[in-house]
């Protein structure tokens, strides 16, 4: 367990230029820093989920991550900064999966698999991404982060749609409109399931909503003359 430090001004988080320079000169140190940062993010997602964003302190995160709180402040300036980084990491991971899948997987198949990934039986909900998914939707103190997360999802899906259907997002709003519809179809069934969790599984609720939204999305694309 990390010791509580004497009051002191935390060191500021490093900027991108500093990190790039250090990565070149000190690869092993950079790898340790990367692992520490990932550990902090994992712990933060768990702590936000268990105690709530408002009740979780930077000291509590440092203790659970087994690091000095000053080390924590070297990576993140505040809880808001940490929450924003969790969202950015989740969206970056989603974008990487989408880019890898474009050549082999139709968009609607990719979207359905992503949407159902956290609802399937046997899913390990202790995973950082799943913890983040849960806490963002249920903690009102994290509304700012949820907004970024939702917009990030829409952006990734709109990019995928535009690429598959040969559309230019700068002049055509259809990819973003379809993406917004589909993302909404994953949110509404989750709220419905929370109100009556015993009646149906979350996977069934989301699957039904996705089927309806995808039918509507395909109709929108077909009506506009778009073909994949």
C-alpha cells in the first residue's frame, strides 16, 4: 500500500513532445511508464465504478495502483483528466478494431458484434473497457466523459460507413445520421433492461433494438442509392 505523502505541489503531466523525446532516448523507461499509465487507468475505471466518480480521490487511485500519488499526478493532472483519458483510450481501441475489420467485415456485422460484446453471457465485466462502459452510463458526475465517449463511437462508425458506402462525410451527412441512430439503439435497451433486469437478458434487449435500427439504417442507405 502506498504511503500518504506530505503535502506538496504535484508535478505537471508531461506533454506530447516530452513523451516522444523520452520514447526515443529511453525505451525501457518509456515501457515502464506505459505500463504504469495503463495500471492507473484500469484502477481508476474500477474505482469510479465501485465508489462513484465524486467519491473517488486521486489518493485512493494511487493507493490501489500501489504508486505514490505524486507519480499519479505526473501522468494525470486531475480526475477529469483521467476520465477523459479513459474515454480517449477506449475510442482509440475501437478505431483500431474498425480499421482492422474494414477489409473483411461488413459494417453492420462489425457494429452488431461491438454492441453485443458487453452483454453476452460469460463476458468478464471486470475488464477495464467494460468497467468504463458501465460507469459512464450510470454516474451523472461523468456526463462530460459519456458525451465524449458517445460522440467518439459515432465518429468511428460514421467513418466505417463512409468508407464502405463510398461517401464523403464533409458533403454528405448520411454516415453521421446512420451512426447516431445505431449508437442510440445500444443506449435505450440498456436503460430498459436496468428498469426490469429479470424479465429479459441485456443481450436480448440490445439484439432486438439493433435489428430494428439496422433495418432502418439499411433502408436509409438504400433510399439514398448507396450500395456497399
